[in-house]
C-alpha cells in the first residue's frame, strides 16, 4: 500500500505543498517581491515533484482502483509539471510588468497542475471528478485575474457557469453508469438488461469531457475564456486542460476496448500504453461512440481552423487553434475497419508535443505584449527583429503547433494520419492533412509578422531568467521528441489487476 501511495500521490503531494508554501509566504512579502520570490519557490517544488515522479516511475500499480501509475501516465505527469513551470515563469513576466498586487496566481497554477495530474492518474470516475474539479476551480480563478477588465469578468462568468453545468452533466452520467453496473470504474460492465442505461451514462460523461477539451459543438466557451485570461494563463490553460481531458477520454476508451476484447478484464485498471483487438465492434457499443467522436473531430477541424484565419489577436488565434487541435486528437479514436490492434500512443505523443509548445508560445509572447496583455497581432509586427533570440524560440514553437518539421508537432500529426491510413480511414487522413495546411497559414502569418515590419508598437522588456530557462527547455523538448520518439511511443503494457472491492 505504501508503494502505491508513493508512486501515485507523492508527486501531487509535493506540488500541493508548493502551493501551500506560496500561499503562506504571500502575505509576508511586499508586492514587488512576490513576483521575484514566489515563482522561484513554485519552480523549486515543481522540480522536486518531477524528481519524485522520475524516482517512483516503474511497474504499473493502482490504488484501490481509483488512481493508477504506469509509464505513459508518468510521461504525461511530467509534461504537466513542465507546463506548470512554464506557466509560473509567464505569470512572473506578466504580473511583475503590470504591478499586480497579489501572489495567489502562482499557488493557483500549482493547484491546477495537481488537479490535472490526478486526472491523468484516474482510473475511476470518482477519482477523475476530484482532479477535474480541483483543476477547474483553480483555472476559473486564474482566468479572472484581471478584475478591472470587462472582458476578464465576462470570461470568468461564462467559463464558470458553463463549467458548473457540464460538471453536473458529468456527475449525472456517472450516476447512470453506476446504476447500470454497480461500479464507477472505467472498465465496469453493465448488469444484465442495463446496457442502454450504461451507454447513456457514458455518453454524458464523454460530452462533459468534450466540453473540457473545447471540441465542437461544446467549444463556445473557449474564445471568451482564452481572451479574458492573462496571456500566460491562456497558454497554461490550453496545455493542461487538453492533457487532463484527453487523458481521461483516452483511458475510458482503452478501458472499453479492453472489456470488449476480453470480458475478463472488467474491473481491471488499464495502462495507457496497452494495445487491444476487438473483433465485434457493433455488439460492443464502441462503434456508436466512434462515430460520435469522429463527428466531433471533423467539426472541430473545420470550425477551429477556418475561424482562426480571421482572428486579429493572439489569444483568440490560440483559442480557435486549440479547437482545431482537439479535432486532430479526436481522430486518434477512429476504430479500424478490420481486426487489428488498437492503441492510443499517437494521441499521447501529440498531446505532449502540443501542450509544451502552446504553453511556451504564450509565455514567450508575454514579453511582446504591452501592459494588460495587449496582444493584437498588428502590434507584434517586427518584434522578432528587435529580439531575434526570442523570435527564433517563438518560430520553433509555433512551427511545432503548425505541424512543420523538424519539430515534435510534425511527428505528432504524422502519427495520427498514418494510423488513420492503416485503419482504412484514408478520407479522414486527407481531410486532416488539408486542415493542417489551413492551420499552417494562420500560424505562419503570425511568424512572418514577427519578422517583418519596422518594429512592434508595444515596448518589449524581454524575458526574465526563469522565463528564458523554461522557454529554452520547451524548445529543446520540442526538437528532442522528434529525434527520440521511441522514448514515448510503442510502450505496450499489461493490465493491472484492480484492488477495488
């Protein structure tokens, strides 16, 4: 029991302690000192959490069926920790420039990371809900930091109200699923005659998670929330919300695949690197779920990419592009037309590449934005000519988001599209590639603007030491993942026997 606790909860506990230390120290520091001391305190605890995560990574284990640890979950948790450090450094850049009087955003960032790490570790709907709500409440508060701005208050209200509604939808789905199976485990099997009830419950759960990841038609909160949040919060939110939501969707999908493949796996905790073959898709109910997710993927690709083309501010551009990225990730849920193994490794790789690039892009862009995060694209023209190192970093990160070589984003899209072709979905792969071309247009328009013109109209302070370090690490990771993809992908794993009563 102690080893399971250490493997699953020790990194989360270290991050939570860091948040408490930041909260405890905040009242004793002057306003200016808060933005000097607290980001470094949070970073120290984040590094400690990463070291603990490395130390406990090993064999797959689970904790009473609520949470689990395995190799892929460890990589995803490390990505969350890196995004938290990037978010802390961006907040330091933004809040110190604007003389923000409080230090609570640093604690909120760490608490949000704790919640997402619990979502990554969850193997039960109740365990998932705990992490989801911890992350959501922390991010709601971070979105509304600019209390004097009308758009910030509007974003907070819309995001909070709609988030609360879909949290209720999620729990109603859990209640139906429990009534159908007598269990809240991802891999629970419906009792005799209750298959329709379980399918309805799981559909509501998936709908709630599609809202969290910003997939169409549940994307309406994203443009307002992204625009109302401070620039670094937008990047952090885009990264970790996707990690938490898509890890939950992928874990649920793998669990249903496992049960359909081998009924004896009911009640087991399924590692995220597992591979399963399902021969009778129609009778398992997976085919209907597959159609729902693919429809959401196509709509997300179309709405996200074409809406992003006409945006005039960086945050709205990232908001609509995040919707399109949700579409690419949902393509990984396509089922094969013939009997062959199904895995989610392409989704995990894409998710990590996107999260690091999006968080670091917005932290680097924070230095280019004026007071109160003036992020109009026209005001950013020529910024890279005045700060070439920053321009190079941004160009690499944005190229990864666009899916251009030589970056991890390119390999992520390649893995998704090649899997679609292997599964017999050639038309979907072609659609995805065409949408990637559309995405490259608006991403490259941003990059070309950075390097063209006489110079941006907004005074640029340059990145601080912590921000430079975090952005540099993100750039290295973005390139290194392309060079060493085998570290992440092709990690088959055996199921974990559940200890749930």
